[in-house]
């Protein structure tokens, strides 16, 4: 039903929210990705500011030793529940251009493979640090699923108000890691930031750039780092206010294993609300 919050997956991922630290148990590839992300962050901070880098490195070592990681990401974006397309509804049209200058029409992609649609910007920590899990997902499903990323309005620009606050809101993790990104005032600047982000993070999915009226960002809920799974009928099979690669994996397994069945089970089964607290997206 429209307005009902849905999120797939049965576990939340650790994220970089200062106000959200709590004990969490980390296993296998999760620990590997957290360790890799932690050392990336420490190195980035070291080059940006040596003293901050050393302090952050020591803090990360302590976190790894104690097993304390944030269990949920971001604030509750109340508008998302009523604004984003709900499970079972048709996916809003997307008419954009990719980084190579090629036009993209979502309608032309529907019917071939399930589509994983991610939206985000480089100033959002969730967008940056959840990429390792997305990379694993693309490696496992890349030949059967289309992966798309729409680069949107910056979530936490420097020197300008965040679209999620009436003030500048860079987040603590952006400050300590030296992430300082302006809010583009023209399409060419946003396109360039998307190119830089793709190269810096090693992203491999096809990247589209939202228009300056933020049409796609608005149509898909105006969230900082959401994700959607679109089935071969062009309907929303999963909706996530915060991208959850493991939840996406579960939905893809169902879609790919039961291609001729209805999506009713996807609307009802294995969907649970991810707890969120007041922290930075």
C-alpha cells in the first residue's frame, strides 16, 4: 500500500553515523568489507590531515577490537514513505543521459531482466561505504540483472544547506575524512562530480545523471541513498529508503528462481522495517 514503509532484508548493515554506535556482531565478508572501508577512511583522512588521520586510525582499531559498529543508517525520512513508489506499483519513468552522453529510457529496459536502481551522491556516507557489498552483488548477478545508479543532488554539500536540513550538514564522517563537495548549480558540474565519484569509488554499474530539477530523485522518494528492485513487468519489487544489498539479494533470488510466478510473495514475505534513529544520512 502506498505510504507503508517497506524494506527488504533481515539484517542491518554497519554504517558511519556518530550518534548510532552500538555493539554488533560481524561475520565473514561483512568484517572484511568493514576492515577495508575502515582502512580506506583512515588513509583518506591521513592524506587530508595527518593528525586527524592518526587519531581516526586509532579509533578504528579500537572499534575493530571491541566489535562496536553502528547498526542502522540515517534518519527516518518521513516523506519517503508517501513519496516513493510502493511495492507493486509501476516504476516511474526515467529519461536521463549516462556519463557517456547516451540517452536512457527506463521503459526500453523493462522486460529483459530485473533492474536494481540505486540513487545517491558522493557526499552521502551510505552511498560511499556500502559500495563494497554492491560490488559483490553485481559480481554475482551481473549477467542476469541490470544495475543502474542515478547520481542525484548532493546530500551533504559544503557551504550550502542540505536538502534534508535547513542548514549546512556535512556529517562528522565527511569532516574527518576530508570530504568537501559543493552543491552543483548547473548540469555540467553535477555530471563532472558523477564522473569523479565513479572513478574514485571504482563503480562499475551504468551511471545516469539526474536533471537539475531533480526529477528522478523526487519521483523515487527524495532520499539520500535509496534503492529499488524493478521486475520484468516494470513494477517495484522492493523499496529501500537506505540501500541494503543483502535485502536486494534475497529479492533477486526470488525473482530469478520464480520467473513465471506473481510478485505477491515479494510484497508479503521477507520484508521488515529497518530500525532507524536520528543520525546523519
